[in-house]
C-alpha cells in the first residue's frame, strides 16, 4: 500500500474569497478566524473575503494563506481522514506542513508567518530586488547563466520547464535577457515585493532565527520534507535552523516531490487555494525515469465538498 502526503502551496496562490466556504460551513473554522484576528489585530475575514489591496502584501498574505490551509487540514481531521504519512509545503507552505506534522499549533504557525512576512517585506528596499519565472528551458542552461550573473540566484526549482530566479533587479533583468537569448520560451517578472529566497534575505533570516529561538515546538508525529534540502526532517531540533536557512535559500520543490514519489508516495493531497502544486506534479512525474513512475493520485482540498470527497478516497 502506498503512502499519502499532504502538500501546501505558497505565496502567489492567494485570492480574494479563499476559505469563505470553509468558514461558512464550520463553527470550528469561525473560531479559528476569530482567534487569529484577535491575535494579529486585524480582521482576517475582511482580509480574506472582501475586496482589498492588503491580501497581496507579503506580511498579510502569509498569515492568511497558512490560516486557510490549516483550517482545511483541521476539517480533514474532523472528517476522520487521519494524519498523512508525511507532509511538505512550498516556501510559506512549509510552515503549514510543520503544523500538520504536529510541531506547531495553528495559532503559533499563523503568528510566525506574520512575523516572517514582515521581515521579508522590509529586508530589501522597494525596487532593488526582483523575481522572474523562467519557462521552457533546461535547468542546466539556467544554472550556467545564473552562475555567471553576479547578484542573481535560483529561488525555486518548481518543476521541469519552470524555474524562478531572484536577486537584484538589474541582475535578474540581465539574466532574463541572457536566458531568452539562450532559447528560453519566456521569462516573466513576478509581482512580488522583494528578492525572496536569495542571499539578500540573510539578514531577515537572522532576525527570524531570534524569533524561532523563543518558539516552543512539539515532537513531530511524522516526517516532513524541508525546502532547503529536499531531505526528511524527523527531529524537532532540526526545524529552527532549517526555517532560518529557508528564507534565503532555494526552494527545492521538484526534488521534494521526486523524493516522495521514489519513496512510495502515491497519493498527494494539495490543501489550500488553487491547484498550483497539482500542475507542478504532472510535469514532475513526466520527467521521472520509467522505473520511478507509479500511478499517482492528486486530490485538492479547498472547499467543503472537497473534504468529503477526500474522506471517501483516503478511507477507502
């Protein structure tokens, strides 16, 4: 019998209205949103459900995303699906994965990413940094060009054919032009407020480390996979240094999924807004060697009807 992994999307998947149906269907979710609002000092329902400009600002996006993801996870548990065999999340989603694995409670995870978002927002002066998605070119070409472009770095290994670069704006622009010249199908600048997952955020990482040192972590109930290493985390003592490192290092999502598939995961449950990770999954699986290819199920949990569907499939 194969394994089940819960996976969580990161910043960029958010949209106005995310989580509304979960909120309206559950008193326990209403309680979570009320607690989060009181803790953070602003109305999470207005932030997530009503038209506004704040939801796309990093310091607000991050707690909103994690709250919605963990509310959906709580409802899965209440429906009787039980915990996953392992978990993982892309960038911000790693915090949801750690909470699902039992090391953080929901409110502490929301509080932490609110702080993390603020640190990331102010780490580099506005306009100095940039990020861009590189589409349709070999990873080896990207790595070669980035290696020769001072101030540019690889932020995300998302899937075959999609890699995100980051760094100083001029460096990202220069690398983008070289990548187009080398045959990249497209390079798209991302609408983000800073050069995330680059050494430019090492200062933010040091500040985050101080915050993490005061956080009480529980024992993990199952392993999760860290972004920075694409390796299993089984001991609570590993969590703080890996989260500190994660903020300024590459997100190895493609390698994470490959690792899970090779280790027998055949059911992935993407929990959160949208289907970004499901899209990556198809491309990652196509890129695997035949020997590693298995029949993969990908479920999406975003609305109340998804909870019931997942319960039926996971408990079958």
